[in-house]
C-alpha cells in the first residue's frame, strides 16, 4: 500500500527576502505538489495568518488532482453554513475537499461556548459534525442541541449526493479519541510513539461504533542525499545544536522543528533512502496518511516529490508485487 502524502501550505509570509509574494509562493507550492504527484495539501488554521478557507479554495482552483484539507475551527462557523460551503466546493472541484476540525481554542478572541472546559469543547465539536453530516445526508433534518438548532435543514438538487469531506481529527485525550471514533475518517498523531500509545484505544472505540478510523501522522521533515548532509544542514539552521535521536534505518528523529518555524515539533532528519525506510515501516504498520511540514515550502516540496516519494512508492510496489 502506498501512503497518502500531503504537504502543509503557508498561511503567512514566511520569507521576507523572497522575491515572491505570499500568494505567489503558495501557488508555486501547490504547483510543486501537483507536478510531483504528491496526493494533497493541508491548510492550517492560523488566527494570525491567511484564512484557511481561502487558502484551500485557491489551492483547489489552481490544481486538477490534489486533495485539499481545510483545518477549520468548530467555533468559527455554523455547521450548516460550513456544510453548504463544502458541498459547493465538492461540486465545483470534483470532491477533493477534506476537513480537519480544530476543537479547542487557544485565545480569547475566538467565540466561546458557555463553558470552556475540555469536555465541553469536544461536546461542541461532536454536535458540529453531527449537524454537518445530518444536513448533508438528509433532505429534511432536525436537531435541537446545546449549541445548534436546526429545523428542516438538508441539501437537495445540485448539492445532494456529493461526497462528504474526509474528516481528519487529532488529540489523545479520552474525549478526542471518542470524537474521532464517532466522526473521524483519519486520526492524525504527532509522532510514531504517540500512535503506538493511543492507536489501539482509538481502534477499540471505533470498533464499538462499528467503524474503522485510519491512522495518520503529522510530521516535519528535513531530507537530503544522505544523513550527514541533512544533519549538517540542520546544524546550520538551528540556533543551538540539535538533539537528534538515531533510528535503526539511519535516519534521525528531532523534536525541535518549531525552532525553525515549523508548525509541527517532531519529525525525521536524514537521507532520502533512510527516511523512505522509516515511512515504509510506518505504512507497513498501518499508517495510511502522512501530513508533512517542510521549509522552505516550494523547494522542499519539490525535493520530497522528486527524491523521497519515488523511493517510497517503488518500495510499495516491490512489497505488494503490484505492477
């Protein structure tokens, strides 16, 4: 099985020295993903950056095959409105939109529920996804909940019979795993260790609901021709010496990518072959989706698509015997 690979798009100007405007750099990152046969792009929710809905819409308009996953906060939009926007996007762009709902708030500038406890945030998210799916799957849908009320909602005509966005969720609390077991299509863990620790619990909860939830990872990445070159590049960019953890493949794990401006702390550093071996091992162990954060976006997306993915996909063909 070949993994589904997505790369993260920028939501702000990350390189003040670049001759490209933020929109041009993002467009080139989308193009890099498409021409190198990466499966999709991921637009993170960023309060201080460009609106992820706009970023995803732009990516869908400027690509023909890429899936585009929208990270949206459940408190930022009514679920009926969110579902209608998504249905229109699926209609216009061939069903290529995915969702990655953000559940909890990090700032007081977001609209808050009456209670801001961890459990209440997840109750709101559960209701959000219940309502969104309800109006999507029914021509007449009623809901009287704590946060949302709907009377006679539902999609008909051109907005009916469209694929619901693939739902990506994250988190390791009991509430997060329960939400994913009921509503998630893919659960994104932030490290292989986190998946090993919490993946079995997620699987058990999903089975109780008669569902299966695919496992995914969100990782940062720095790859070069060999591990020595990658480590030298990292040492040059990091403000202090990186604390790298060696792995059996020859690649290394680093938890300090946020120091380089990445949105994901942990990830692999190494040569193409070694990192491909790590990813192949994860895929063989059941990982379905990998969302990568690479910097600078355009150059490193080409590097991933042209040098890393062919190794990973060649290994997949050899493993499965497919031709």
